[in-house]
């Protein structure tokens, strides 16, 4: 049985959406270790059929629908007569919450099918216990092939890169000469670096019905992209300064927060008109304010939300802030203290 376990990504904002401009779909984001998707690949004869609750059955049908195009793409390719595995989503990310759930699920499925075929037809991976980073698999897929196999990465590549490596990711996007909207023609230029191990991220998911995805998202992005972003070069400079400071060993928390706040202020300007302000709705704006009052720093909205995030220098500091946020609201917010991902997704192979 093959298992794949992902984290997720938080997105700090895109730099450009105009098709005719450079840096289209460039952006900055971070991989975090949890929450994530947990997939199992096994021979159909080995699948254990357990009783499912109605909600579990709905989740299973939804995941099967989302995985079907990836499985069909694999079947249409050269899979060398490899037996088709059963794919089980053991646990998954919430959909349309700003955590890149679709990309993590799609890429995990595509990578798992590739690795399943590799083990079944080549026998090149030994049985073993313990989780291993996907980046350490011999001949591991790169961003381009992952995009083609999964159908993801049509816009931002941050989720793809976070699957492979985790870390703080600068995606330089498309050049002006690249054709738009096709994964096969989109070049990938990503730079990554790990944040200090002691730092923690606070994820807060307020209740909100303002979910943006699918056709409605595409229409909004096209609307925003009618005009080039005048701040894109400033945003790129800020992102580059951030990564350069880490490369130089200058792990100053305060400097990181200052640069991140400047970057997110510029990123949000592109979306003011379509989401009615800096944040996507009053529920998200209220959660941001509560988090800031509790002492959280670098607070922002991931993608369209509703998930917001912020940073603390240590786990105890993050847990103290999380408790203050819980005490400040009667709303049923989901609040988690998580670590930045330093390795991306993981896999393990067992005979059970």
C-alpha cells in the first residue's frame, strides 16, 4: 500500500493578472505542514470496506469526482499495463478555504499514480517504514510534469512547489511571451527557502459563505487583469529582499513581518474592487482584527479566504495568542497552530 500525505499552502498574494504584462501569476506563499490530504493507493483486492457515515459518503463521492480526471489522464497515457489502484482519501483539506486544497489533492493523486506505476512495473522502491519526502524519490517529477499530469498550476505554481519542497516560495510567474492558461506552455521559475524551525503559523478559519472558485473566480481574475498592476515590480523587489535576507542568515522576525506586511498591502490593492475592501467580507475582516488585537503579526488573508494566517516566533507564543483569540470571540472559528513545511509532501510504502 502506498500513502501520500501533503500539507497545504498559504498565499500572500499575486503580483500580476494582466495577460499582456510580465510577471503574470507571479506571487509569494508558504507551505505549512498541516492541515493536509492523506491518500492511500492499494490493489482493489486489498481494499477494506468499512461502514461510512452520510458525511463520509458525501466526502468520498466528492473526492472521487475530483480525482476522476487525473485517473483518466493516467489511463490515457503510457502506464505499461500497470494495474489500476484503488485511491482512498483518508482525510482531506477543506475545499475553497484559501489553502489550495484542489492543487494538493490533484498533485498528490498524480504523484501517487506515477509512484504506484514505478513500484508495480519497475520494483525500484524497496518496502520500508516511515515517511519520506517526495523530493527524495529517484527521478522525482518536476513542476512541469506535475502540472501536466495533474492539470494544476494553470495560474500560480506556489501550490505545486509547496508539494515538492515546502518552504517560502517566490513564483516568478509567466513571461509576457508565454501563452496564457495552458499548463503545458507555462514555464515555471520558483525560488524557495525554509523559515526558521521555531517559527509558527496561526491559521484561523472564520465562518463565511463568500467562497470564490471555479468559473466565478476565473471571471473575477479576468476582470482584475484588464489593467496591469503598477505595483508588480515593487512587490517583486520586496519578495526578493525577503528571500535574500534569509539566504544571508538574517533571520530577523521583525524584518520578515515588515516586508510581508508591505507586500500584502500592495497585493490586496488589486482585489479591493471585487471583494469590497482589503479582505473578502466582514467575517474575514473581523477575524483579522481580532487576531491583530491578540498579538498576531503578519496577519493576512490566504488567497480568497476565508482562512487567515499570522506568525509568531515560537510555539508557546503562538499557542498563547491562539488562546487569546479563542477567548475574544463566541464564533465557532477553527484555530490551529502549525509549523511551516520544510520538506513538502511525504510518502511511505508498506505491505499492510
